[in-house]
């Protein structure tokens, strides 16, 4: 992730060490910043992700891009055994300090440290757009999921109402960095994050990429008017 000169759009060409360093820099106040910037909607998005996975007690679920483990803890409330994985050691350190009961591991979404068909379900929330190779990550998630297992991708997307979309993009590119300066431990990173949201493919395009990576019965559901979309698939 290179610096984005003023007036230019961020590139989605991200190297793993650059992504890790960016999230190391926002780790200390990451959860608070997310709650403030989303007006508290992040909590409902996590609940919706857990519901979409349909987890049952005793199942194994992998939470990729888990950050500080707040999403992993949400998944564990289903009774499933939840494992969180993240590239950023800074995020993991904060998570282990705040949530010692959550199982958190260091790892790369492109080289998951698990055997084939290890999990009943996998999920990645607000992290897929920060992976260097989206399609390879989706294939790797399929590799570690058992046949018939489930995937849910929770990611920022494209609001469906044109008026709301205009207001949202204005907030994203103008207000979000200003708010981040007040609450984040590394506000400059949020300029990049906002740009990455704007450059991310819309719902139908991402659904096509899931299908191409080996996921069947792909569908999506919009949350908050399409600010976030939950994409679901079944491992064939």
C-alpha cells in the first residue's frame, strides 16, 4: 500500500507487509474508531454475519481478518468453536489483551495455516478488499472448508439508492477522514481505507468472483441500504 497523493485514488495493489503495518498503526483504537465511524452499525453487521453463517454448537468456524477478535467473539456466541486469524501482529496483541478467551492466530489469507476441509464455515469481514489477490483468497477459503460448508463475506459495498449513494460517498471521502483524526490512533490510514471502499466492486461483480473461485449457490443481502453486503456461498 503506497501513499496516495492528494487528489488521486488509492490503489488496491496491496503488499501483505504494508497492510499489516497499516493495521498495526490503528490497532489501539481500532474497535472504538469503527463504532464511531459506523454510527454503531458495526455491532448489527457482526450479528447479521453470525446469523447468515447458521452456526451450530460443535462446528468449527474460521474468521479471517479477525483483527482484535471482536468478530470472532461474536461467532463463538453460537456455540461453535471459532478461530480468528489476522496478518497484523499489532491487532492480535490488542485482541489478546482485551479478549484473552478468544482463539487468535497470526496468518495470511493467501496461505492459511490449516489442512484441507478443516472448517464447517469460514468468514471474512471488512478485510477481503485489503488482500493482495482477492480471487486467490476466495480459493484458499474454499480449500479449508469442508464440502457443503458455508462462506459469508461481509464487506463494504455500493448503496442501491442513488441519492443515498451520493450522500454516503461524500461522507466517506470528506467526513470520514475528519472523524478519524479525532478518534483514531493513525487517522491517515483511514484515507486509504475510504479509497479502498470506493474502488471495491459492487454486489453482483463480487458474487461473480465467488462463483469463479468454486463457491456455489452464491447470493447476497444488503445491510444498511447497501453500505455493507453479506455474500454467501456453499463449498461444492
